């Protein structure tokens, strides 16, 4: 576990911490090769690109889906939001971490895996 992500989980109130850690377990089971790191202040999971973040709120947690808009039609009753790319699933209890959520997680990981690799960072290819 990334040290920053661990500190984030510890900072949450008991109820949302329990949900956030249960989400973390589900993400780790589904994507054992994903990289977990703190990104923009939240625990995030990356494959070829950013796939998920877990955001704790007072009464629930959100599983952010970086490319959730592409998955929303498959899971219209679970994926919320109206962003061009980013959407989320609200997790209010551990019962919400169910087979359908596992399907959403698997679909997001597959979408990331089917993407072209990101361009190299740093050198823009320009001479000068």
C-alpha cells in the first residue's frame, strides 16, 4: 500500500474508513497488478492510465471511475454523474460491494487494458 494512501484511509471517520477499505480490497482482488498511489489527495489505482479513486464522505464513499462515462450505459442504475469522462458509484454500505460492482470494476480494468499505451513523458520530440 502506498504510504500516502494509507494515511488517507486512517484519516477517515470509522464508517467511511470501513467502506473505503472494503472497496480497496475489492479493487486489489480485481486488479492485483494495478498500482495504488495517492493522486490529487485520494487513493487511486492505475494500469495503463488512471482507472479508479476512492473518496470518503461522511455517510458514504464514492468509487470514482476515470472513464465511467464509457461504462454508464452498461450500468445505468449504479454509475452516477454527468461528466464527459469521470463518473462515480456511491457506496453506502458493504452490501453495495456486490457482484454488479465487481462487474463495473472488471469492465473499467478491461477498458484501461484495451487502451493504447500512454505517450512517453518528458521529451516532446521537438528539437531546438
